[in-house]
């Protein structure tokens, strides 16, 4: 079965406490139906879970480098303007 409750975004699994860990049970809570359901069951209000995508470190570092270059450029422009205003005031 493709649209199983255990793969649904509305499903929250129930766990039991074992000696040194928690074990997943064969049922859970459905937020859409507001009742306990079997994890291998299915219904018409199935919504797939969304998983966050992995962030690639190299791309993040490149974007941070571009942002830093832009900020440094703005800082240089502001520093030059400040020096110009000092000369005009004196």
C-alpha cells in the first residue's frame, strides 16, 4: 500500500516504554480524523509528509561570501561619504 497512515503528515505514532528505549507501536493518532488508527491503514484524507531538504554547505558558504562582499562595499561607500562631510564641515 502506498498511502499508508504511517507515511501521512497527519499521523503521530504511539510509543511504549521498554527497558532502555521507546518502541513504536502498530497504531497512532490521526489529527485529521481525531482518533486512533492502525499505521498500515489508509483513508481519503492522506497527505504525504514533507521532509526538509539537505542544505549544501558549499552553496551556503558561497552565498555568505557574496553577502559579505556586498556589505563591505556598502561600508566603504558610507565611510567615503562620512569623510566628505567632515571635509565640508571643517
